[in-house]
């Protein structure tokens, strides 16, 4: 079996790791693989080069294409591959609007009564400023388009909110992603990341996780693409997950079918657990990063089977995932300066014994091979996942693994899973 993975970040490395377990005889091709994606065939094309990838696939048949990042999905890569009769996992461009346009997603949720924050959308700065002066803060200001996880700004004061609007709409700090802004009410509660494999009608949820977006410990500092995650999450009870499925996931799938763009792929619901129940913060049209790095190591059974069924246009039927009963914590090592400007090409000292520990997984993201060594090539460089019988064990392994890896300027949070660990401590006899 020949499988092409489009993308080269930490999420794609985790997908490669899992799919290799599911199909050890398969051969893998990866678009510009990172420094940890060894033993694969390199396809020297950008993940966003839709024409190039579609052309390569037409000349080099593969059995399955797994599209990891959101950009090629929004650009219509799956549409092109489907037209060529190639099984491709991921939504079409129309369905990917659930992430590619926050304005579209919010309007869809309002029309179909999917619980989310109250909001207003603007394409010009002055009306947005007037709205803010009338409604005040705190609010969340979001670029409507794709901004690599950096398009949401939590603004606790009116001055911060006005500055965010100016940065996005007037200064175009986020480029075309900021042609529209969505201003949302500030929701209080804990966040939860829910993955659902979807065949257009059915949604089968995977193990929920919790992401840590802020750069600093105890959730301080600027938003990032994600500084770590853990699973399982104790507050994600079976009752809560039924509510998420019935009030959020299934109505959203029904809404997208009504739009003529059924969603087949991985639907990610970023939720806020408020005192009025779960409400949608955002939808993504692909596996989350770094949540994938904690969910997949806890999965029993095949991920390839449901992915292949969805890619072939089949139903998920009675497929349900199994879980190991263990816990996982991942700590992201970031380049100096991230989430702002950062250097590249910094040598990485990665002790080889870390990659031989069965309870420690090092997923590469922003790395590249330079001679016999590794160097940084991105903002989020590595995700160090510890697995253990308890969350405390997993957190300790992850943190110790992160501390053992060195490169100039590297920083990471040493408190990933702190809320869950505090809950555990509070209920310990």
C-alpha cells in the first residue's frame, strides 16, 4: 500500500507514526518531510501546491492521500484528487470553509442554532471600532481567515480590542486572513478539544484533549499555535460528550449537507465549557496540533480503517475507537521569540536515548536534517509526549524529556495539564 501524507509538521509526524503501526508493510511519501520523518520518500512540493501534488499523483498512483494541514484543504486539494478518482482523506474546499472562514462558520452556527459566542463581523475598521466602543470589553477579536493559529486575540480592555482591530484590518498584520474580523463575546470556562471522524452524516468522537494556547505558564502571554496538550480530560464526561455530539457535531454536519458541502474527514470542535453548557469557540477542518500528539498514542486499533473508509466515500458503519486507559501529555519546544519572529537553522541536541524510550515519543515539527544532525526550521520545533498509567506520570516524563533537549533560545511550558493535575490533587485522599 502506498500512502501520501500532505504536510510536514508535528501533527503529520504523529499521523505517520500511527499509520505505520496500522500498516507496517505500507510505503509512505511525505511532502518535504521534517527532520524526524525518516524512512519515507520525499516529495519536494509544498503542501499548498495543489496543482503540483495533483499532477504528481496522476503520474505516480497512490492508494490513499492523507491531507494534514488546513491550507491545502481550503485550496481544494481533496476536490482535485476526488476528480481523479484518488481516495483522499479530508473535506472538500466547500466544507473546509468551516475553518477557512470564521465569518462563514459563525453565520452557519447562528442559522442552525449551534451554541456559540455572540458575535459581529466587519470588513472595515471604523464600524468595528464603533461596535467596540458601544459594547466594551472583554472581547475576542479574530481574523476570519486562516492565520496558523495566531488569528485570535483575547482583549481584556477596550484599548487592546481597538489595537487588535487596527492591527488586523488596517495594518494587515495577518495578510489576507485579516480581510474580515469577527468580534465575539468573551466566554468563561475551560476549553476542550474534540475530534470527530465524519462520513458526511455520522460523527464518531475520539478521546477529548485539552490544549494550552498561551505562551506562558498558568496561561499567560500571547496566543500561539499550541504549547502543549493532554488527554484524557476528566471533565469530559460521557454525558457531556453526548451533548456535544447531539447539540454541536450532528447539527453542524446537517447544516453543511444543507449547504451542499457534506463534511467528510476530521472535524475538530474547539469548545468552551461554560456554565450554560458547551459552546463552540472554533471549528477546524483537520486534526489539531498538538492534540493529535496525545490522542493517537492512546488509541487502540486501527486509525487507517476509518480514514480509508471516509476517503473512499464509504460509511463509518459501526466503527468505534478503542483506548489504552493510559494518559498522555505533550510539551512543545519552541524557538526563541516564538510566537513572534524567530531564528532558523539553530542546531538541536536531541539525546538518542530519548527516541528509544517506549513511554516517550518525540514528534518533530519545525526541524530539518543538516548533515548528521538536526536544526530548527520553524516556531514550534518538537512535541515531547510522555505516556504513563497516570497523568502525573505522563506529565513528568514529558517535562523531563523536554528538559533533556537543547537548542539556543528554546523555551517550553513546564506546567502542561496543570488544571487536571490540580483537580487530581484536590480529590486525592
